[in-house]
C-alpha cells in the first residue's frame, strides 16, 4: 500500500468514547497477529469506538478484519538508541500510515530522537506528504502545547509518569486534563494507567474527549501475573501446609 494513501475525511475523536489499546509484549502468545485481530474485533463488537495498535503488521491485519474501525497506529522501536520508543522516526510513521491507520501516534516529548531527527520536521513532512492525522503522546502541558503548535491533531496523556520529567508522577494523568482542555483547541485523550470504568468516567468528568484503556482490558500477561503474585503466598495456607 502506498504512503500516498488519503482519506475522504479527517477522522474525528469519538466524544465520550472508549478506545481499546490492543497490544501485547513481544514473546507473548497474545502478540500473535491472529490474537491481536481477535481482541480488536471483540473490542469493536462490544462497544469500543476504536482501537490502538502497535506495528504496521497489526494495523494492516485489523484493518482487514475490521474495515470500518477507527485505528490509532504506532510503532514501538525499543531497539533504536535513545529514550523515544513510540514511532520515533518519520519512516516508522509512514509505514504505520501506509498500513491503514486513521491516526498515527508518536512520542511528542522533548526527548532526543534516533539519528537526531526532529519532531517538528516529522510533523511537517507527515502533513505535507501524507496529510496524516497525528496523535501526540505527551507527558507535560508544555510538550502538549508544543505539539499542538507544530500541527498535531490530537493529544494524549500517554507518557505522563514515564519520562524523567514526570518520573515522580503516577498515571493516569488526570491532573493534566483540565489544563489541556483550557489551553488547547484540539481533542484531549486520557491514556495510560486507567484501571477501571470508574477511572475512565472520572477522566471524562475532568475534561477528556475520549479515553484509551489497554492493560486493564487486553493486558492478559500483566493481569494474570499480578493475580498470580498476589495469590502465591496463599497456596500453602489453602492446603494446610503453610
């Protein structure tokens, strides 16, 4: 599929909608493309307004399975040098767009990118060559404002608590929502750390346009591990041997 692909209309953020992040760690059985597509289809079939997917392969597969789904695509590249992992280079952005994403998410913090590539140059080129809709994954209000000024269309609190500047904070980034809505004219998505429907509703009440939930819904590896660890000390007591 050519990177010259265009849309008839720019995708809109589903007001009050749930976007499910359907991802799994490398090496997990859940990372298999057929599992990702099944979880994406189940999400869409149960009321999700869209899905967020990692890698061109998964974006393309879900696009085939769910042709009308709203897809936010990204490409995590942990093997590249530097702190930026989410869609760090223009070539990664173009590949995700080409695979069929409606929106491409990228790290929009002020951290250095591989090869010295600049965020502003990536955004400018993506707009000029692809007319792509971009979601800025940010950690702070300042970086959100910077990304919006560059031309990013959506902003998400994805990296709140995951950068050196916010290491003392814990997601979800609820405290960012009201300032973001007051200072920006673009949609604001609350993503990262939402662990329950109550928290999702709280994010909406604080001004989020929509919410993105991942681990709490599709994070089988993390969820089972947490339950197993919590119950491990109970096994001896339950059998009377502890």
